[in-house]
């Protein structure tokens, strides 16, 4: 995301989705805009809103952050009593405006709009078979595949069409779908990606995360269940299940890093889960130290939990430059080391002579960790003990998360002790998988933990990344 | 075009197309850029180039003039040994970037790119029937319909697919089409819209007008025939006919106004045809006068011809501000009359006390003519005799030209004498339809003259304008 | 001007100025905007408008063309009953937004705004002496020097201050100056640069050229005399002379190329002068030929005059691409020759087998002439006879015109016969200096002809170009 | 700063300055860019860098954030071995690009560049007297006054000129000044605004805050003393004092809010001072509660200090949306209350049923405090006790801080109890002035506390705000 130089070392969520059905007021696009702002952390590459006034669809989508993509003039033109919206992070190969969502098309019944978070593992196969039947594709996104399938089955009614479509597609998906008549929300059979329902007065909202509800003035009703289709129209809300299995495989990274701490995912507070992870880490990897600090912002609750459980005081040790945005000047080689200093500055005054526990939520490549440990020491820290609130990432994700090649995953390539040496820490502790699961209070069977243990919840074609247009 | 205020009174051509097949050098996109620049007069709303390197397709299209849409960086990325390109003028309802061309999509055989000049009269009907079969549409342009049809038939080979597609579509079209293997040019069975073939060394070029060849360093070989498919690939060029009728109905407005004077359309020099029209006008509507002037730029050759035939000297009477571009400040009501003065200024010195023949190529609404006559008189002209090198426009076009509603066509609503009074001219003469036809030297049967006489070359659903997404 | 590649071969005027005093309506900025649009040919690099409501001054200036610099929102904020405006062409060294005009500053009496066309030859010397007294300079333009001088003398009253300032500065200048109380127009003692007065109702306008009056709805009253100060305020208009010599030295290039043909400069129609030049050229350099063509646009009246006097028919031979603007893609070396084709295309149909007289208004470096002759011949012209409506340029200008280094002036480096060979013409004729003077009908003593004969109207420091900040 | 709606309730620092002298490498502009990034919190309206290579000066300045104003291309052109830089926050009246800094001008000795943080109280008076002598002013900033004075005295040498200038000007100033020969840093006689010296290898840096040094790879040497001039040139660094009084009056708001927590101002760690303030607040206003939270970001250390001293656990209660930038859509009236929710979201999970201490660093108008208390309660907080780490702001600042009108200062208009009721808090405690002073460990005599007690360190013309051009 930072042009020219990677300033942090994180896995990337690929999308956030939103849906809103209102009783006719003309604030729909504006409310979606606010909600999208609250989901901005789920994707910073493109943003889009599509609305429908029961007769036609209007939409606007473009590359950029939510406030860059929309202005008053654009929002004013998006008139409709319902709408869906999307923010997207994308791998560089897919980074074209054509791939921005929501996907909007005409089908025999009018217009259909689709917003998708996740990734289909059989998207390419379905594409191929549709092409053999004569279909053409203008984008490389799964939403186009999904819209094509729904359109094909649409003579049987929209809900039936969606059921048939869901029976065909495999992988991870949280969808918001809109036609002239209704707004629908769909979550995949394993609940890999989150989707929840909110209410504002008589109106309903669908969102990837509940943090969107607060800014929209809505309140969380419940999560959409795996395999559930929620349908909202002028007659209210109905729920059906296109499948109902026992298996569940929610992405645990939503708790570790992706979601905002003020979101509640599947009834569990993200903040609380993070704080618990800190408490558990403190038990699994205790250390004698003077100060617990976090790599801001997402590790702060973990650090507070660690401090509480260990009795070591919590404090700030790294100050974040809040003006570092996405556009970033390409540093010349000679300046590169300075450039990476811009984002976080060590707080010498607080570190001098201290034994410091530095809490991070994940280590992907390890480059940032190495730099931070080094800078903490230069700033006077006597010892730096690194504690990580997720286990080592060792496998790629096929369900909507952008993971680097395996040989770039430090957790896959090195032992813990080797990693410790590489990053220069005095000690290093990763939370155990069980510890992480326990931090959520949910049973282990609920989660997909494949990035830590390679046990994918469905058969995937390992080694093959998400398919893109260029393939 | 001009935001806020209409500064001239012309019919609008809706598009220009281009195609280029080279022997592997990497100047393809740049050559298309130059050629597109020469076709800019055919469409100023959006521009696009798609190239293909035999393996993949790359494209770029956006709203704006050719030099606004492309820069060095963009052209550099468009690598391929062949390409097609497009400029577009559009009615306001269709003015979305989604509708910019070339249209590029994946189909079972790879990628297909289509650039279209013209308008299908059964586009909506085909759309509907494809939708019933499950197809979805993301744009409101005919190119998407055409690409869908070709994709459906593509299992029988590209040329067969194109033949089948052409058998289905009705209306006006000059097409350039590109796949991984070949570049194709197609002209509709009546030759409504122009398309010609050029050669540069061993390479072939297709263009709406031959004026593109000069800037590309190519030379005109011949026009594509009505009903012809030209196929260019590594083995050279081949020609087939998907239909071969006797009827022909080329748009005569290409000679009057749309094409550049340095183009040769169907073996006739546009410049020469215009000059002839002036000579004929001089015979049909002689007048005693001191000076023949043109409404710049397209009427200059007509005025020169009129002067030559009448013996009245040619001179400049209206000076054009060459910096008036597309962006134009919305004048306040009180300033409106001044704003329209910006584009053309009368040359008092040359007009004072003179009887002036003002040559215009067409009168559509009549508003500009009225203003010009008035300003010539204010500038000292004793008499203003208006001569028009096309007959009164009385009917709408369904073949790719943007005509205003019939009740805005002054030729349809008023007699010649009423028009003369409205525009304040001392006399008014329109060239006769036969006179216009004669100016080209081609037989009358060759032309569509429907905008003058309502005789459409095929059945059209009168009263219905081009279909758009919002319908 | 054209980034990357020089598409024509002309001397460049450096500025256009404007002034307007109205009786309190709020259209001042908009009227100046229209007037500036009409003066755009005098400078395309930056534009600016300053207004004054009697209490404060508001201004806006930026790099770019008039319609790029101003929009509705900006014009709306420029409220005042009087204003001055400026367009600028600049040599690359001075191309900074700081150097855009009008120059606006506070002085003891309020605010002073200055717009300047021309060039001071003792600007650097005055700057130096002011700096010794402690003054600082933020730009490299003469307007800042002039404003400083006026401010220093302003305790004696504005008109006295201007008189004293004019007594000090040497060189070429047409100035519009504005304070809270009045609008002033000043022309240098030799009348090197033009300035004229117009009237619109009760309001007065000052402009470099009368072509601005037409679009503003004003009429030309008279030229400002050399050495005259015109003062316009609530009590009307008054005229004083700060000097009154017999000598006069107006720039003859205003008639040849700089001014618009619809302007009247010092009572002479620019169009008529150009046409006369054509007639005189026909007598000085007759030739047997079939067609007279112009290099568009400024040579058209010359060609019409040549045709009239010679009896050879006038026609179009070079078609100009009207969409070629300022931004122009940097062609790769291999594409360079094609790039230069974009601006003008030969009209083969009209040229084939003909002996052609090509009229140009000037030859500076000769590069464009060579290319045009070559292209006319490629397009079929049997002979190309070049006739030029100005004598060879052999010396640099120190009075506001951007001339290339002497060794780039083909007229200074080669004989006429050598030039003819270089450009590939069958014959070449330059109008004589006397012929050119005669084309205007004014006495030779009225003009500065230094670029043709090196006789500067005042002592200049030859070899030194205009001073710039970097010197 | 947020267009359309004020999202927080803070006093605004008006500027940050920077200076760098290097031994000839060409990274000067890039290093200044990084340093400026670290000072971005001191001004987000405009940014500028001026460099000097010993012969000429190059500069670039524009409206916008540091990464918006500069890109690689711009930085590449700014070549020089020394430079100064500036970020600016400005009141709306002064918000013109002309007022961006550094101020650069030519004077008799070459070029002089000035960057200023602070505000002169006799700037208008000096301007007036310079104008009487004939000077003109193009901006409304104090830097232009200062540069004029220095230029006037420059015949006596640069350092003498600066001494004379400093003897004339009154008010607050931290200056970096650059000529072709040297870089100078000057701090006002009372040390109202901060300025410090850093070292990187053999090179010297001057900065408003030491946090700039870390990202530049420099280390803090010491603060510039009140009344000191530091001169850096090829011979190294020298220090002189143009005045040496006993009085000192540093702005205490640097510790409360303006400076970054990782800066050391006058030998005191900003972070430590804030944490101390929390500890002192806990003693001055103890309360029985379950959770201490901060209004992020600047109050976090205060909250940690409060938690530590009170024994009440620290936690997060308000989550900041890190994507809220400066551009913000103007909400419609009906949406206004939602819009303000975007920036901070309460963390219900953590607040539910709890008695919460909310720590803020200041209350200016009180509007934000009211909204936050209300939202904390809606999110479930049983009680909300507000503690503020600065005393009530009751008087305007004349030394470079943008304070609202007195009748908008809630501290000036209401009693503590009235404020408590207005913001809806269960209790409200402001740190005492002595408590605040003690948090820094410095003597009370060191500080300007005028905004709390009206005791200005020099006579000011109360009721008159900073002078601007429009006055």
C-alpha cells in the first residue's frame, strides 16, 4: 500500500462489505459512506457505493481511500432507498479500477449489484465453464462470476437463484447483493469471513464488522450464520439457509489483526479477545522486565493484557506518526534506512535502561520486527523481549487474505530460535494456537487455523494463488 | 462538449475507430496514439487504446481528450504488436467511463477487444434475448452486445463467429476487433459508416478516416467494402464478405462536416466535395455581393468554391479563438451573450459596408446562425446572405449521429423563409439534395439521405432514440 | 510551449495586459476573464486577475491557460468594481508561479497592482540600487521593480509617483496599474508595445489589443499614446503625458504575427496590413504557380492578398489539427518525425501536380519550413515557392520578445540562397523591410525594425539577454 | 483543518521550523522532507523547503500536507548543501499560498530565506514604518518584515543585521535563516517558542522539536537559548547572544499538547511531563472508578500516569479511526451528529457498567467533551469523570497560537461546575496551574501561563488578534 517502500509487515484483509435498506429517505449513500469510512481498515485500494431506487441503479467506484473516492457532489447523485458498498485491498496484479466493487450489471430481471469479501477456490473453474457456454468476463473478480451464475438462474426467482449459486461456488465469501426489489446478505457455509446484521430504527444494515454500525447510528442485532441468506425488502427481513452443516471455520485473524477492536465478531469482542491473548501470553512466556509496550495500534490491548497479568507496567515506547499515509516518496538507496524511521519513533525517555517487553500481533516476514528491536536498543532499552499474539504464519491463505510466498514467511523458513536471532530479540515468544483460540472463548472447531497449521477447511490447490485476469 | 453553454450548432459524430498490426516493434501504442489524435474530431469525450502481444491484452481508456487520457507512462505500459483504439462522443446519458471503448473482455478463446463506430438498431432486442439466456451486461454500448455474440459463436472459429454475428446485428457499424491472433476490420452491409485500410511498410492500419494515415506514416490502400471482413494476422491480410448486396447507404454528412478535409472517403476527397458544394451553391443561389466568408473551420473550402464560381472575392470575416477548448465557465445569465462571443469574432475591417455571403455547412437549431448574422451586421456588414452546404435537417438519425429532438430542428419546424427571418439574413439558400450528392461525384443511390428526406435505408423505430442503460 | 518538442518556429510575444473600471457591478472579474481569453495568444504560460473594491484587493494567478487558471468559484470570489489582468509567455528560466502577474503588493497608500507587457533594459540596474537601499525582491519580473519605485515616490501622489518612475525606467512597457482609487494605463515613450482604450457604456477598458474589446462588448476609442498616462477613476478619465518626444518605435511584429487579425493597432487594421503584405510580396517576388496556400493560421490574409495581386488562386494546402494543445507527449527518438506531423497535414488532393506558393509570416530557425516544404512535395506538389511576409530576423530583441540565440537565427547565419537550399524550396522571397513598412501605411520612422536591421531605438547591452533571478 | 466540520476542540500551534547544514551531499532536501514529516503535527496547511548551494537558492512551497506538497521530482530539483523548511497552520484569513514559508527573497547580498514560528506583536507597526520609507509587502507574514529589516541592515554583515533586527522586533519567534554563506537559528529573548540543535555526523540541524532529529538520523545536542543566535557555516558552529535577560516565558502548551511526546523541550521530556501531569491530577482530583481512559492520542501518557498514581487500571475506551484525514465531506444538517462519530468510537465492551475516568489534555470550547461523555454513557459507562491536564483556558494568545474568541472559551465564560453540567460529566477536575508547572519539573518563572491567568510576558494590545493583510 505504501508506494515505494513497505512500512509494515502484516497480512492484508482483502475487503469489507456493507448493505443498507432504508424506508425511503435520501441519506442512503451518505450513511453508506460513513459506514465505509469505519471499514476503511479492511481495504484501502478502492471504494464503491451502488444504490437502487427501485427502478434503476446508480453507482460510483474508483481507486483510492473512501474520502478520495467520494465527495458531496457524487454522494448527492446516488439516490436510492437501498444500497451496497465495498472497500478493497488488492494484490498488485489485480489493481485495476475495473476490479473495484460493487460489481453492477444488467440481467434479465433488471440490475444486480454484488459486493464480495473473500475468495472462491473454484472461481476459475466456473469461469471456464461459463466461457465455454459463451459468457464473456470483463473483470478478474469473483463477484462477476457470482453475478453471472445468479443471472443464469434468475428465472427461478432471486432467492432460488442465489441458493443454486451458493451450491456451486466454493471458498470464502461474505456477500451483499442488491436488485431493484431487495437487499440480500449471504455468508459462506463455513463462516470463513464475517458478516453481521444491524438495525437503525426500522432500517437494516449488513456489514463485515459491527464497528460500522456505531458511526451509522445502528446497533448490532446478530451475526449472519454460516450458510444463511438474509433477505431485506419492503416487507421486512427473512432468513433462509441454503446449507446447514456442523462444520465451521471462521478466520481467526479477524481477532488478531484485521478487525477493529470495537467490533464484535460472532459474539466475541475483538478488544477483549486481544486483551485475553495478552494475559495468556504473559502466562506462556513470562519474563522479568520493567515495561510492556505495544507496536501501535492493534497490539495495544494485547500489551495492556500482558501488563495486567504480569504485573509489569504498561507504557508507550513507540510513537506513531499519524500523518504517514499511503503516498510515500520513493527513498533513494542511501536514504532507505531513514525512510522506515518515519512511521514509528522510539520514546527514549521511557526506554532508557529498561528491560522492555515489545508486544506485536504478528510476524510475517520479520523485517519490521528486526528494525524495531534495533531502534528500541539504540534508544536505550537494555533488553527487548518480543511477544507475539499469533502463532508463526507458515502457510498461505486461499480464502481472501493476501499472504506472501512461503519462502518469504519467516515462520515457515526458520525455527523460533533462528527468528529470535534474526530480529535481535533477547527472547521471543509466540502465543500457542490453543492459547490464541482460548483468547476468544470459542471452541477450536470454530476456526480456520490453516495459516498456522496448514489444515485447510476444504481441499485447496496448494501453490496456486488467487487467479487473476492475466493468468 | 462545451460545459455550460453550447458554442456551436452541429450534429455530432459519435465515434472514430482505429486498428494496427505491426511486425513486432514496440511503437504500436504510440502510433495508435498519433492516429487517434488525427481522429479526435470524431469524438472528444473519451479515448482508449487496447494492445495485444499475442499472449495478453493491455488497455487504457478514460474520459477526456486523447492527450488528457494518455501520457508517456501509460503508453509505455501498452506493449503489443497489434492494437485497436477509439475516440467517442456521447450523449449525456451515456457519458460514463464504463462506456468508453475499446470494449475488452475474456472469452473462451482468450481476450476479445472491440471498437465500434455507429449504432445498432436491434441492439436492445439482442441484449434482451441474451439476458433471457442468462447473460449480464455491464455497459450500455453496442460493443458489448457484439462481443457477447462473437464469444457465443467462437467455438466455430473467429471469422465464422464474426460472420454469424454480423448476420444478426442491424444498423450502422464500422468495427475493429482484436484477439490474441488477429486484427479484424468490419463494415456494415450498407457502408453507413466509413472504414479504410492503410499500409505502412509491411504493417496494416485500419481507420475511420484516411487522415489518420498521414500522421502515422501510412498510405491509404482502399476503403473496406460494405459487408467486408478484413483479417490481418502474421500471415498477412485476407478479405471475405459476410454479405454482398447491391444497396449502399453511406452517410453523406461525412463529406459535409464530420470528416477532416484531408480525408478520402470511398475514393472521394472530402475537401474537393466541399469545394464542389460551394460551386454548386453559387449556381443554385447566386447573389450580388462583395465578399464570401466562411464560418470556420469546416466551411472554408465551400466558401472558396463559392467565391471561385461566383467571382466574388473570398476573405476572412470571422476570426476563431483557437484557445477555446472544452472546459468553459458557466456564464451567469447577465453574461451569457458575451460568452458566446468568445469563439468567433467578426473582422470589422473586412466587413464594413460590404454585402457578405456567409457560408455555413449546416443549420441545426439556428441559434448560432442568428447570432453570427447579427454580429456581422453590428460589425458593419450591409447585407448578409447565408448559404448552407447541406439541405435542411428534418429527421433524426438512428445510425450513430446525435441529432436533437425533431422540435429543435429548425429545418423541420419552419419554412425556409421563416428560417431566413429567424436568423435575420437578407437571403438564405440551402444546397439541394441533388446538388449535395453531385458535389461528391457519386451516385445518389450510394447515400443515406434520411436526415434530409426521412427515407431510412432500413426500417427504424421512429421516435425512439438510441437505447441506453437507464431506459 | 509544447512540452517535449517544438512544433512551430515563431518568435514569442511575452505578455498581454488588461484593465477595467466599472460603475460598481459585480461582473468585473468575469469581463476580464473574457477579455483575457481574447488575449490568450499573447501568452499561454500563466494568467492572473486582480480586482479592487475600493477597500481591498483580491487576486488569483497561476500557471496555465486562462480556462485552466480560472473557474466559476474563483471568479465569484474576485469582487471589485475595477481590475487588471495579465497573460504571460515566459522563457524557461523565469517559468515560476511567483513570476505570474498581476504583481500585487501593499504600499503605504494601500495596495498597488501592476501588469506589464514589455521589458526594461535597466531593470537590473534599478534593482541593484534599490537593494543597496535595503529593498528585497521576491520575483524576477520588472513589475516588482516598477511597483517598488512607485511606492517610494507615492507620498507625492500616485500620478506624480508614476511620472517619476517612468522617468527612471528604460525599455518597452505597456502597463495597467491599479490602486484602491484608480486604474491607470501607461505606454512607454517610444510606443514599443501597444495599449489601447475602449469604452463599454460608461465603463472604460484598457487592453494590449482591441480584439479584447469585442468579446467584452466594448468598442475601441483610441490607442494610448507613447509617453501617455491615462487615469480612470470615479470622476472619469484624464490623460497626462510624462514625456513627449518626436521619436516613435512601435514593434512591427505586432502586425506580422503577434496580434490577432481582428485587432486595430495604432489605427491600422492588422488584417489589412497582412493582406497588403501579401499584395506587396506578390509584386516583389512574383512566380508562375497554380495555387497559393498559407501556413495556418496567421498567414491566411497574406496568402489571400498574394493570390489577389498575383491572380493565382488561393486554396488550403495544410490542414491544422485543432486539438493539438500545449501538452504533448515526449516522442521517442524513433517517433520524432511522426510527432511533428500531428499539427499540420498536407491536403494531397489539392496539391497533386501543382506549383504551390507557400506563404509564411516568418522564418526563425527554418526547421519547420524545411519539414513543410518536404511534406508538400511528398503530397504531390511539383514546385514549392516560399514567400515570407517579414524580412529575415537577424538580431535579438531586448524589448519583450523571446528571440533565440543569434546562431540559431537562420537569417543571421545564412544567405537567402543558402536558406532556400536548406528548406528545399524552389524559390524563396522575403518581403523587403520597406515593403513590410508600406503594408501598414505608416511611416518607417514609426517602427522599431531592430530584429531586421540591428538599429535599436535606444542603447542596449547587446549579447545580454533579459535578466532573470538566477543571474 | 477538517473542512466542513470541526472534529476536535484544540488550540492550534501555528508553525514548525527546520534548518540543515551538510557537508555537500545532495540529500539535503530529502532529509528536510523527512524532518518536516516529523513536524507535521505543528502545521498541516502548507509546507515548504528552500535550499542553497552557495550560489543560488531553490525553493518549493504549496498548500497541503508534506507528502502532498513534495514528490520525488520536486525534491530532486532542490539541490544544495544547506536548507531550511517550514510547516504552517494558519487562521483562515491568512490561508493563501503567498503566505506559505520559507520566505525567500533577493537582497543586496544575494538571497535570504526565513522560516518563522511564532508571532510578532509589533509586526504591523514595523510594516507601517517600512512602508513610509517606500517598502512594499507581498505577504501578510512576519517573515517578510524580518527579511526586510535584515536586508536593510545587511551592509553591516549578516550577524550584525540579525542582531539589529532582533532588537527591533517584539513577540515570539523561533527562526531559521539562510543566505548563500550560512544557516542561522534564532530564538526570541523569552524563549516563547522552542528551537533546538541537533547533530548528524559533522552536520548540524535546527528544529522546533527534537522529534525531527530521530527520523533524520541526528541526535539532540541542546536547546537554543532565549536571545541566542546560532550560526552554522563551513567553519562550523558559533553562538552569540543579542540579548541576555533573566526573564523567561516558554509556552507551557508545548508540554500539554503541541509537541510530540518523543520530543525533549528545554531538557524536559514531553512524555514524562504528561505522565507527571496524570500523576498530579490523580492526587488533585481523586475519584473512585473502575477504568482510566484517554482521549487519544495526546492524553494517553496522562491517563497512564493517572492510572499508575490512582491504582485504577488503564484501558482503551475510545477507538480512533486512523483514516480520518483533513478532507471531510460537509455533512447535511440531518447527518451532522453522525459525522462527528467518525473520528472516535467508544469501546462498549470495555465501558459497560463501569465508572470511567476520561482524561483529556484541554477543554477549549467544550463541544467535543460533551459529545464524548454522552457517547461513553450510551456505550454503557455508569459514571464519567473528566480530568483535564491543563487549567481552564481563559485568555487569548498573542504569540503564535490560534485561540478562539474569548466568548467561545468555555473556561472564560463558565464556572467549573457549569462546565461540568454542560459536558454532562459526573465530576470534573482541571489540573492546577502549579500542578501543571510541577509536571515539568521546571520553575514557574520559566513559563508563559497567560492563557490561564492573563499575565502576558510583555505588553500586548488585548482584544486585537494577529494582524493580517486584510486588516
